[in-house]
C-alpha cells in the first residue's frame, strides 16, 4: 500500500449527509488510512485545537461544502476532498453555498460530483472536478438474512405533491400488503398536515414506521423489506444513495427512469426501472410473486455494486485522481 494517510473527516448534521459521509469515511478506513472524525452535531469546536496538535492531516474530507467550510474556519493548509450528492450551486448543498462556491475552484480542493450531466456543465469552471456515482460500504449494506416485515418500502420525505400523491395511491392499491414508510418525524407530520381526507391521513399514520438515522439501522430496515421503490429527487441522470443501499442488501429496487440506470447497471438483469405509475404497479405485481426472477436480479445487482460501487473501490478511484 502507498503512504498511510491521516484524514480529518467532518461529519455533517443532516441525516442524508451523515449516511453518505459514513460510506465515504469507511472507504478510507478500508484502504488502511487513519480517519479522525469531527462530528458537527455533537462535538465542540474547541476539540479542533487538540485534534490539530495531535495529528498531521493530509486531507480534510466531507460531504457537500462541509470540508471547505471547516478548512476555511480553521485556516487549514491541506487539500480538501468534497463529495457532492446535491446540486453544487443550489441551496440543496447548503444555505452558505454562495459564500464558499469559489473555493471549489482552487488548486488544492477536489470535487467529486454524483451527477454526470451536472459535472459536465461545471468542468470548465471547477478545475479539480470529477464524476463519481454514489457508493456504499458493502460490509454494512449486505444480505442479513432477516425475515421480511414489509412487502413494499419507501424511505424519504414526501415533500412534493407528486411524491405524496404517488405514495398514497400505492398505499390504497396495496392496502392488503405490509407497507413500510420511513422518514423523519417532522416530515411525517408535514405530510399528514397536507392531506385533507381523513382516510388518507389514517393511511399515512398506519404505514409510518419511524426514523432511520444510522447506516446499520437503514441496512436492517431494507433487509426487512421485499421491494423498495424509489424516486430520484435531484440531478439529471443520476441515481441517489438509496439505489446502492438497497441493491447492496440484495433487495429489489424499483427506480424511476434515470440515464445512469442504463450506464452503470444492466437494466432487466441487475436493475429495474419503471416508466409510469402503472408500470411501477405492474412490476410490483410481477416481482412479488416471481421468486426466481427476483433472486436472479438481486444477486446480479449485489455483484455489480460490490465490484464497482463499494466504498473501498470508489475512494480508491478518488485517490487515484488526486495522488
């Protein structure tokens, strides 16, 4: 192995950022590098004096703008590695993005962007910019051989009228099945408050299963699900983090159409997309009762993620772009 690196890892506050960052940090660990984590949710800023005195860091690493923010706050003279799974010039990646965007253009800051088309648009503006699809720690996300508790599962907020309508329609159509919806408590309450019909409010309440805030818990609830359906919210042709979590667990993911579904996977063999609500229902009906086809796809999907989109493989690719 090349030089063992010392990495200062900044754990963000948001749940999506924390899950993605965990897989990022694990990639360095799995490659044999030393990772020291500062948790913005729990650690005091005073901790940095001790951390910087005791370590000689080679990189500061985090999600979206967090590494850039702390690099500037601390006056660090080391390169940053910034993994973005949110639009880089948009408030999705942080309300302070305008303040820090230009720092991404500096020579010693490296930006890895999850969306190929968005990356292409920014390639002449950000010097060290690289396309990097999502990835997961496949030692955490794996088949745990748990008994299924839900035939259908969705994890995420119902923040748009479209998502709310689709999930409610599925809950109605498949009311005879066990349905698991996981989301933050406040997002659950917001969704219920936006529904007028009492019967629909009761459906949301009936199928809400709580909040998942760690990689291990997410792996467990995915493992207890038969089929997970997914709508990608950001990006143009990219696949979100949920995609790789589910496939790595050897569970069937049904995704709305994305170009990366064809570029990164083999549709029909290790990845399944739907084109409409009716097509989604058709595929749910098919795979719920076709075990042999289900098993072929989930096993092939797991193999693809293990080979191409594991934390170890993807962080190794990042470092080869830099070192």
